[in-house]
């Protein structure tokens, strides 16, 4: 954890190191999304984070400028909740994202709203609230990088990321 | 697009004496009225300053600044007739009038025995046949570019009656790498793109840096602690600190005009965002909005009595609009009513206008409106552009425009006519203009 060591060298930041450890791992997991790995369904060990990403689906999508959970997203979140309730060892960070067709600060707020709406839906399906955290990336972390509607719709998303208690 | 045109004002001149020190309060034959706008930029001859390479370098900085302002048209050196051999002596005004140089700048740069640079300039009104101003400056070698900017500001102020903005800096986000793995670094540079210095290493996402009124601190948002939060950075020492411990994300920070407070958004647990002000001395926070809406991008009026901000409280998903409230949160009222989505309001340092980003018809526009929302004018339209910041004289805006792979910084003046890209080595976004240096 080179990054943590570096921050710890700065006295002002020492207090933040503990929380950074969790979040740092969570964002690493996100890099291993299904698309990145090119995995087919069923290739992952049941209960693994790959299983979650590939077989359950780690992300939902939103309409433009909306944080309402769509019907298709409700199905995905119901599957996520079922899986998360079965594998209780994971802590969960829900990332909220926006497409680029909004200004930066507004999109940070919109991503926060999407992450919170997703978290609340998971809680309503029985996932313990104390396992869940949220983070907004606004438009800072697009997965699709063309400049048209097909990309924007993929970037308006909430991604449920896992981190093990000890990882 | 509505264009403001200006005329060159021809008014009576008074004779002035020669002075190497003081700016002389003369009335000039040659002046630019920036309120009327300009039909033609003022032709000005800026000779190479005496003093070998350093003289030419500094007069080159003066030339570039004045040209980029759009208010001046530096005359090509090839047209010059008189070769200035003594910058202290009166030039042959006829030689400059005949090439239509309405103003003339001469100067000299030399090295003092103690190593400092000494720079002098004289500004001449060629048609009145007299000197308008003359000053000299001393600086250490590291500040040589600043001397050029200070002289350009002096000339700009003498001929327009407005403060200049060339001796200023810009904090911004340097962006490199692929769009889906963009490395973002906090950076600072002179307003013309020179002297770039990096203030973060790119390990964490950093966003929206803004200057304190004394230019010695910036506040910005960073993901370095996991939960994105607002930080303060002392530019001289590099010392960083968190602006308060909050349960949720803090973002969209700006200083109050007195530098005592940072105003920002705090995410609530339900995902909505409210506006808070934190007193930097007492560390006490004051909640200014309390709505189940997105309230963000707060910006104080220059007298500190009001705050303009973005909110979607008006209902209808995503219809963000611009609101103004008292600095204590009182009487919030909507001021943007045009056809579109408004955000990123920034109060002019002159107090007269609010700059904003507007999304309309699939385009992003940079515009200004009066503080009551009337008189909206769009200055620039593009596919993806946002985030205006004011030059300290309230005459020029800088913003960022995404095109061809990444964002670049762009300036535009209030006429909407003079648009210039700011040269940066990499992609650049989130610019914030400093107050004038001293």
C-alpha cells in the first residue's frame, strides 16, 4: 500500500489512514468489473466478488438527470440484495456516477443521490445498513468514453462494490 | 450573439512631464472605453526594450498580454521607422503617427549590482506628442515574467481606466491519460500559461481549486482520504488540512470575500446536498440551506452579504437553476428563468454580474446575467464547456471546454468577441483566477 504509506508521512493525514484502507480496496475491486475481465457467466466461484459482478450484476443504470430506481434496476438490486444477504462477510460501497452532460459540482451531487437511492433500495431488501457506505464520483470515472448517447447511458450508473472484512 | 462594440475615445490631453518613477495622472488623447466596447483594437507600437535578451523578453511579455486582451493591436515591428536608441528621450512622434501607432511603449531592462532586475518603461501618446506614464520596477530574476505582466497591467490601466489582470495566476486541474483513467493533478500557473507548478502528484482525484482572497491558500476537493472532502492548501508551505470533519462528502468550496470562511456543499445521508459555511478560525459551521434538493456551487457576492448557488429545488427532475440568498441563508429566490438548465454561478468581483453555465438545446453555454437575473447574455456556446471564473477586473472569464479528447482552458471577454485558448502542456479543467498580485 504505497499510497497509504505516503499519506501517513503527512501528519495532517494520519487520522484518515484507517478509513482510506477500506475505500482503497473497494475501488480496486471495481477495476475488476465483468467487462474488464471478459469473464463469461458461471466462470466465478460462488460467493466471490467475481460471482457477484458476473452472475448477479454489480451495476444499475439511471435515466438522464434522475436518481429514480428503474424497473430493470429494481430486479438487479433484488438479486444483489439476495446475494449480499447470503454472503454476509462483505462490506459494501455503492458508487454513484453521472454522465458528462452536466457540470462538475452538480454531477457530484447527482452521483451522491444515485448512490443513496441505491443504498436505500438494498436496505429495503434486507441488507444491513451498517454494511453499506456510499461514494459519489460525479462524472470523474466514466466507463464508456465516446461522446454520444450510448456512452452517456452507461455512465449514469450506481456500482455496488465489495470489500471483505479483512481485505 | 449580442455584441458590445466600443469606440476609441478621443479626449483632450494635458501636457505631462517626464518621470521615471510615478504614474502620471494625465488625460490622454488616446484611450479605450471598455464600457462602450471597441470597434478596432488600439494600434500600439511596443518596441524591444533596451537591455539585450532580457529587454526583448520582457517587452515580448507585455506585447503578448496586451494582444490577448483583444483591446490592443500591437504594430508589427517590420513597420517601425524610428529605431529607439534612447528610451528616455522623446521619440520622433511623426514616425509613429505615420504607421498609425496611436500609443508607443519604450523601455529598458538592466541588471543591478545586487543582482536584481531593473525595468523601466514609458508610454507615449503619439498623436498628442507626450508621455502618458513612466515607471520603473525592481525584481529578482525569478520574477522577471512578473515585471512584464506588471508593465502590461500599467499600460492597460492607463489606456482603459480599468485595472489590469495580467499579473495574476490561475489554479486549475492538469489532466492526463485516458478519459476512463484520467490522472488529475492540482496545478498553478501564470494567467498566460507560463510557470506551471504542480501541487499534487495525481494519486487521488482532485477537483475545483479556488483561491483565497489573499492568494496564499487554495481550497479544493480531493478523494485522497477515501471519502471525498474539502481541503485547504497553503501555497507557500505546501501544508494541507481538512476543512472540518463531516459525515458525508463535502464539495464545491469557495472562500468568503474576507477569507474567514469557506462555503461548500455537504451531502446529507439521504443523498441530497445542502450549503454550509465554515468559519476557519472557530471551525464552527452554519447551515445555509436545508432542503431535500441539490444545493451546490455557492459563491459569495464581493461584499459578502449574499450567496448565489445552484439548486434543483424548483422541482422537475434535474432542472437545476440559479438562486440568490442572504449570506445567512435568508430569502432564497430563483433568478434564472431562461430556457435551459443553469449551474456554476459565480459572482463577478465587480459585483455587477453573475457568470454561469447553461445547458440548452444540447449545447453548453457560458453567459452572464445581472444579479437579479435580468439581462442574460450568452458569450460562448459549445458542445461541452463549463465552469467560468472571473479575471479580477471583472472583464474577462476563463472556463474549460472539452473537445478532441480532453478539456482545455479558454478565455473570453465580456463582449463575447475575443476568445483565446490558454496554452497548457496537458489537458486542463476547473480554472480559478487569482485576485491581483501585489
